[in-house]
């Protein structure tokens, strides 16, 4: 285990999340079953007080949990100087590689689930009677399971990373001709695929941004249109990912032969902002769909429409800003 | 029409402009693995059809060459004694116990004078080797 300030903060957050996650998972199932059942006035008041306390704790913990995704990368980055052969996070992630890969897959899902639950909670709190309470407790129990798995995995992983480890640098993973990000476009477009990567990046992102623009222009917030927007945003992830690995990131880093996305924020001062905007832009359309699917009730109707519109705006602005920033770097060079 | 989306997009665009300018003011990084280049160990490769690429050590330059055979116009290395750039074909190379870069583990050193190469080899348990960039 490598002990530094990042490890301590990460372990502290993971431990607290784990304990409260277990508590939340159990209690939310209980509240889901009990909520709305007939009882005496005193019993109902006691249940409501308890439920609001649980929701308050859940909100605080889940908000902190949102930070665990960027904090995880900051922690891995802090290990780079400690591990022989590592030059960036890619090197560190080779230690216990399958676990590191699993955590890197789970964390975005946790981020999405937690963000969605917090939005649902915010929506429900705008009403007087809390019509989404039962749904919130059911979703909270599922989110808590994600949080438990993520926190436990993170703790085990951080304990297993040793300073005595020796790894290969990221060039042996991302710069070899057999890298998967090159094999896929090469098999489709042939050897000249490189020239198509930047146009594909723009086409793919423009389609999503354009569709979101049309939704905002026409005021369409139906479940079908939101599903299409989310689907386009999801499909945009692999396209942007491959284009970023193959051409966009190397061009922005001014390292045409280096295809490591972990090196990207290190070599482009605003690289982390570009990635964050893309993530927020992508997730926001998913959150809009999630709210539409779960948050519908006569009491939330007016607020729900406003929330969905704001999320669509956030998605539009996030993706557009990310693309504009990439464009500026490509033009200014 | 809402104003805040336009303001946010413009603000991030300006941040990108600032980021581009800040990036230009930073030091050179290796074209292969993006680590900062120590000028004394710098290797420059000029491909036949592109601008010169800078590498942090001979090890990284060789790795790049392995995937780009036949595409190179010329290679310059840095004389570790004077810091001058010399053509790799007239340089002397020593593989010794001294690691130039902890990350890559490169142990090959370049010199413009044979006497300097021999001195380094003697002091640090090395041997003079053939031009590592020469094609077999």
C-alpha cells in the first residue's frame, strides 16, 4: 500500500461510504415496504422523520461519492512517481490490472446512478407530498449496492497497490500497432483510416449536439425523443473514444505517435476540462431520460419539464463546449 | 433565447485559447511517451515527410524507429559532454551502468569524441557499441 494524502482521503471516503451504504441499502428496502402503509398518526410521523433523516444522510454521502471518480484518478496519478516504470496513470493501472479495469468501468456507472438519484430527490423535494418517495427508496437500495461494491473494490485495490511494483510504460500498451483503438478503424476503413478520425469525431458529436438543439428548439421532451437523444449520446462514446485515442488526443498533445488518454490531461492544460464537459454532456441526456421515466407524477409535471429542459441544455452546452475547446486546440495548435 | 449557454460556451472557448498558449510556453516533451526531455539526452528524428520529432532518450527513439523503418531522413543525438547536436552517424555510443531516464531505463549514451566515449565507458563499466540507429 502506498500511503499519501490521496490514499488517506480515498480510503476515508470509501470506508464511510461502505458503512453508510450498507445501512442505506437495508433501511431503504424497509422504508420502501413500509411507506404508505396505514398506521396511527404517531407511527406515520415517526416513519416520516426517519425517512427524511435517511434521505439527508444519503444525499450527503452520495454527493461525496460523486467526487470519488475524479479522486480515484488523482490517487492513481499520485502513485506514478512511486512505481518503477510508470510514467502516467496507465502504468499504475497495470498493477492488479483486472481490478483496476473493473473499477474504471464501475465508477462511471456509479457516477451516473448517484447523479440520477440526487436529481430525482431534488425533483421530489419541490413537491409538497413527496409522490416519488417509494421510487426513491427502491432506487436508493439499488444505488447503495453500487456504492457498496465500488467502495469495497476501491479499498481492496488501494491496499493491494505496492510501491515495490514494476510496470511497463504506457507506450507498450497504447502505441503498439496491434492496439484495439487502431485495429477497429483499420479493419473498417483500411490503412488510411487516420485521415478520417477527426472528421468522424466532428460528425459524431455534431449529430448528438444537433439533435439536442432540435429538441430544445421544438421543446420536445417526450420519452421517445429523450430515448433517441440518450442512444445517440451513448453511441457517441465509442466513436469519440476511438477518434480521441487515434488522432484527437495525439494532435492536441502535439505528440502524433502517442495514443495514451491518461497522458492527455498531463500534456494539455485544459484537457481535464475537455473530458469533464464531454462526460457531463453525455450523462445529462441520460439523466433527462431517467427523470422522465421515473419522475412522472401529476405533482411533478411542471417541475419535471423544467428539469428535463435544463438537463438537455446542460448536455448541449457540455458537448458543444468540449468540441469547441478541441477545435481551438486544433486551430491554434 | 437563453444567454447563459452562449456565455458558458464562449468562456470555455477562451479557456481553451489560454490553454493552447500556456501549452506552447511549456518545455519539450518526448514524442513517444510524453515525458519531459532533459536537453542533454535529447534525440531528434527528422522523417522524410514531416517535422522533426524530439525524444527523451535513445531508447524511445529506437522504439519509434522500429515502427517507422525507412521513413527517416536523419537522426541527431546530443553530445553528453558539450551538449551539441551531432548527426548520429558520426557519434560514438556507450552502453554503461548509468541510466539516463529512470522511466525508460535507457543506458545508451552519445558522444562526439571517441576519447569522451572511452572515458565514460571506463568510469561507469560500459562498452562502446555500434550506432544503435544503424539498420542491420
